[in-house]
C-alpha cells in the first residue's frame, strides 16, 4: 500500500502539482496499530486519496485538516483525541514549486536563473533577442523563450486569465521601456512577487510618469519591489542576483528583511495620505 | 532537495532495498533544520539528505538501522540544549522530534 502512496507522490512531483503525504506518527488505544500508515492527498476534494489511514470516521476530518495545510503550503502536525484513543499525524506538503519568470536575458539573468534553480524554483527566461535568450546561455533554466515581451508573457499564462500567486516576475531587461511594457502586462495579476530593476531616482520618475501619463493609480505600485532586492551592498551581476534572490526568499518565507523599495513605497503612501487629508 | 527525495526513495525500493525514512515532525527552539526535513537511512551507510548532521543525526541513523531490522516505526527525541562550551559539538539550543519508519520494496504477494 505504501508503494502506491510513494508512486502517487513521485508522479505528482513530476507533474508539478501540490500533494500532501499524510503519516500517522504516534498513536495509542484503538489506533495503536496505525502508526506508519500513509495516504497521499490532493487539494481537489473530488480526487480520491491514495492509501489508507484505516482510521474510520476520523479519516474525513484528517483529510479536511490536511487540505488546509496543502492550501497554506505548509507542513502541519495534527493531534486528535477521541474516546477510543489519541493520535498524532504529520502532514508533509510537497508544494508545487514557485515559478520565476526572468524578463530580460542580460548579465543579471544568468546568475539569477542559476541561483533560483538552486532554490528549487521553476525558471523561465524571456527576451526578444535570440542571441541572449538561448539554452546555451541558460543551461539550468526550465524554459528559455525568445520573442516579444508582452505577447510571450501573455502566452505564459497558459490559457488562464492571470498568473497564479506562486509566480514571481523579475524585470531586468536592457531598457526601461521594456521593463515598463512588461510591468503593465502583469500589473493586475495576483503574483507572489514583481520586482523591477532601477535606481531609486529612476524608479520614482517612472512611477510618477505612469501615474500622470497613463492614469494608473499610485496604489498599484505599492506591491512592486523597485528598486529591486535587499541591500547587501551588491555590485557585480552575480551579487545583484543574490540580492534579488534574497528578496524573493524573504517574500516567500515572510522573513523580516527590509527591501530597498521600502523607502520610496513609504514616501508614496505618505504622499497619498497627505493628499487625502487635503481633500477632506 | 524535496523534489528529488522521493525519486531517491523510489529508486532504492526499486533496487529491492529496505531503508528507513526520518522526518523532522516537530521542533522547539533553535535547531539545524526545519520541520519536514527528511533523510533516508541506508543499511550500508549511503544515506540521502540530512536532518541536521552531528550527534543528533547520529542518534537518528542508529534508530534508522534498528527500524530497518525490526520494521517498528518510532520517534526519536533529539535534544540539542546541552550547555554551550568549547567541548560541545553541534549545540543549537533546541529540541526536535524525528519520526523514523521503514520503507521496503513491494511484497511478492502484493
């Protein structure tokens, strides 16, 4: 039975779908014989779990609780006590890997693609120059696309209306007009992360321009990490790639580090609040 | 590592091996690895992955070898709270619970 559970887990990992391995780790009373029982479970409640916990009525409750862990993408310990005995369950979540789209295949993209792969991200690199966007330059990337930025980004949604909230987008093209063009394509998607390269001065100017000329509400820029990264004094392309990767990990793990974009984000919010006070 | 761990496990079982799988299920305080970290304890020492290394891991490997023999799943309590001094190795300050269980190739009958 455990063989089938293992095969189901491996198949799900290969298909990049989230799956939970449920294990009975401690039990007493009527459940004492169930330690070591497993089941594989998916978020989709209509999909039958593989394996058998052999816990009778409790099983459905455990599945419900385990689906919650899957939804949170976090492992979870579950404790149950009934008149028949008590048991401890460990829900191990194999989350679908986060997907990083690097827009622009220049100097920063090369080390960033490598370090993101090292951190178990699925990596896509996109540029409109085949000379840069090619597999020889990005041997570890899962996908390298040469084509127009906006059209290819739209294609990458894979027929869905938006990117999902496990998608990370890093804008590091050769020119700000391409960054902005790509930014406008994904601005309304519920992404996990959007980062855009540029100096503080440049980013400030870009956002003001977008607000004035394109009429985009400034609040939409609040979730953009620009200037990109965490301040570690990075200078070389490889160091900058690390500072971007650090920021993505910080976002994914809800870490405490402050982003370089925090200062202009605060300024923007303060300016908005002042403007609001004036109108009141 | 988690993406390839199960592939390793599958490969070992396909070779007819009986191994133990150790999983960190609970931690308190500072420990070297996170809940969910896993390791395959291999009967000839070709272990895969780590649950933090050091003495704690050595205890888990010993338990794993026992589990490979008797098939009884068990929980290993790893205490890393020993006082920090120049002689203590790998003292992180925390406690972790590691679940160790046997995995083996499918039975002929199955």
